[in-house]
C-alpha cells in the first residue's frame, strides 16, 4: 500500500520535539497539552477536523504564534529564545498566504531571497516546481495547483531542514493533487523533513510515514498509517460495503489521464 | 547558513519589491502624478493674468473714438463687442459682464463724446473696479493737454520677480500629492498586506518588523520624490515655475517633501490600523486629506479665509509644508529659515507616530 517509496528513518533523531504544548485564547483552549516528536527526514502528517488545533500547533512551531505553555525545540533551537534561528532553517507554506501585489514570480522570488538573505537564481527555483513557463506571470493569474507549487517554491529558497505545508492540496483537482504529491516526495528525497496537514486520508496514507490525529486540541492517535489501520481492524471494524479493487478517483484518473494540465 | 543574517539586504529587497508594486499600481500613479498635474495644467494655462473685467459695448455705439481706443489698451478691461441688447441685458443680470458702455458723439462741441455706462448689482466688486478704471481713464483723457493745478502723480513701478499663479499653485499641489500618497498609499498597502496574509508570510522569514516598515517607507519616499521632481520639472519648463537657486532650490524642496511625507505616512499607518474593512479606508483617509486639501492653502492663501477659519488652517501640517515650500521656491530662503514650519511638522510627526504605535496592527 506504499507504492511511492520506502525510506528508512532514524527513529532516534527527533528534529522537532513538542512537549505539553498549551494554547489558550481568550475564551477557549485551542491546544491542550500536545506532545509529539517529528523525526528527521520523515513526512509527518497532522490530521483532524477543522478547528482541532492543527494550524495553531503548526504556527506555534513556526514561531508565528505565541504559546501559552509547553516546550518546543526545532533542530535544537527553542521557540522561546531562538525564533530567528528557527526561521532560517524552516520553510513555511501558510494555508491562505498572499504574495506581494503587482509582482511577477521572478520578482517575488527575488523578494524572498532578500528576506531569507540567500543568493538564489529565481529561474532555477521556479524550475524545481515546474513553473519556469510562468516566470513573468503574476501570482494572482496562476491556477490553484500552480499557486500551491509556487508557495512551496518560496519555502525551499533557504534550503530548509524542515518544511511545513498547511493543507497544500485543498481545492486541487486529482491530477494537480498527484502532481503535488510527487513534488513533496521529491523534496523529502533531498533530505528535507516535511510536516503536512490535510483533510484527505488517501493523501495521508500515500505520503506520510507517520500521522498524528488531533481532536479538540489533543492527540488521540499517533502511528504509521499501516499500524493505525491494522489496529482498527483488530478492534473488529468492518466496512459496511465490500471494497472494490478500484475507487471512483481511480476511474477519474483513468478517464481524464494522468498528466497534469494548467488552468 | 552560518553567515549572519543581513537586515539591510532584507530591507532593500522589500523596498525594491514595494517600489515595483507602486509603479504598477494605477491608483498610486493617478493620485501622485496625474491628479496634481491636471491642476497644474489648469492653473498654469489660466496664467498670471490677474483680474479681468468684462465690459460690453452697446450695439450702435461709436467705435472710432479715444474712449474705446483707450479701453482696448487697458489690460484689466476685456471689451465684449457684437452682442445684441437682449444678450447684454441677460448677461448683466447674471453678472457675467460687469457693465455696458455706449459712446456717442455729443450734439454740442464740448465735450466731444458722451459715454453712458450701466453697471450691474450682480457683479458689484468688478463694477467698482470698472468704475475706478473708467474714472482714471476719463481723467487722463480730459487732462491730456492741461497742466495740473494742484498736484501731479508721478507713477513708476518697481520691477520685481513676477509672481505667477503657478508659483502659488505648484507647491500646494506638490504638498497635496505628498499628502495623498502618504495617507492613501500607506493605509491601503499595510491594510491589504495584512488582510491577504502577505505580512504573515513575511513573518515566517527572519525579517524584522522594522525592516518591513522601513522598506515600505523607502519605496514610498522614492516614488514620491520621483513624482515631486516630475511635477517641479513640468512646472518649471512649461509654466515658468520660479526656482530661485535652481537645483539647490529643488533639493531643498525635496528635503521638505521627505519630511512632509514621513508625517503623512504616520496618518496612513493610523488609518490602516483603525480601518475595519478595505471600503472604510477611503472615507477615513478623506476625513484626513480633504480638510487639508481645502483649508491648508492649496488653492488659496489662508489669509483670505474668514478669521474664525484661520486657526483651523493653521493647525494643519499641510499648511506648514505648503508655506515652507513656497518660501523656499519663490523667496529662495534656506531650510534654516523655515525651521518653524519644519518644527511644527516634526511635532505633528511625533504625535501621529505615537498614535500609530498604539493603533497599528500587524495581523
């Protein structure tokens, strides 16, 4: 059930460690004492319904949000004291981030290169995400899939050790989604750790080495997708409908072709 | 990776991006360049002619006489000929013309001509000018061959620098251009960067908040200075805007522009902080810019305003920018001579930035 890759991970090497993370807002508690580790070079999925606290957790690790209490280290740096060090080694794709208006992709790349303090060739970065043909286009003029790939390109500028992707495939058609999976797998192959949130369980099953289920600010399960499925079956779960060897998405891909189209 | 992070590089990258963005934004270009330019063109072509009084010549009036000849040579008088009596009466009632004159030969030899003049109550001020012009003219015509019995006026004019309309209008328009680009531009940019999460994405990079503000500020100042130079150059070469010390005067004006713009950007930061939605930015910005546009001596000298209005005018920062600009450009004074105006702008700046720090929102 894992056709894409099978990389061994160093289980002892946690690159992110979260301990007893709590985040209170004025009237409610978004995160209630989360603890988990993300291992070096794995793809780690945070799953759960909307409002479960996934994005809040991510943003606290990304140093974009203050935590109420708890300990977080990212590659040995504490979010409390070394926020700027952390920012330099991570890449962040936000759920709905916008980009500076009126600039084309190359100019945006130049801007981010300046913000990260790195020297890069914008065209090379765009080639990495297959957007070289759109170099002179404005971000607004891109399709959903292209926007996400551009977003990911901006997270790779500083050759980060970890990238965070918050619902990168939401709203994309099946082809664009698969295209993005390939990109994410490619990024991991180059040694980058990936932390991703998604609402698509097939995606998590395909991509993630381990997933954590978050519900009402707490982790209710954390394991490899395989183990979690086995555990469910061991509890006597049965699907109400006999599963066929293909599903409707397979039909969709089969009928409309695999290659991804722009637009 | 171990290289220290370069904040200057980040600031300049932001400034460059912002400058490119402003140059491609139609509203910024319209407000900073087109809008002031239109006013400068309008007032430039109206020229420095001063007051003109329209005086109609009644149909049937004698045209070949010294009175009409003298009137034709009077700069203040614009003779309106070839109008019917009905048209003239109508325009008199509306006050479009200040009076009508009918000259005819006298039936007796002395005086040779009689001139009937009708004024209108609809244009009293111009009527009075007309009256004194006519009196003056008749006096000189009648006394041409006489020796004065009491006293004779010996007139002469000191030749000073010509103060044209453009010398008043251009600094005002420049000030207004700085005001609108400072307030509207800054407010819109920071509001929309915040709203579209552009700033949030910036925060995921090691950039400092001060670099974001500074980068944006640099871009806006660069753009506004470009606009200022453009306006001054057009004014100087097409409408003879007076620049007493040439380039030095321009540089002084640019220094004033930067001071003014920084103050006005403070208003922009405040607006971006208190605006609840994009559509509330224009009304709030207008509350700040319109009174200054009207009351800060952009079009008229505030000395002509009613006495009760003048203290309000004298409270506004644009008043002092306009005032300083005019003194620097036309009177050629140095920046030290307008230190009072600069001081008041700086005080405004301190006040508005203190407020901006309180209300400005990053997310």
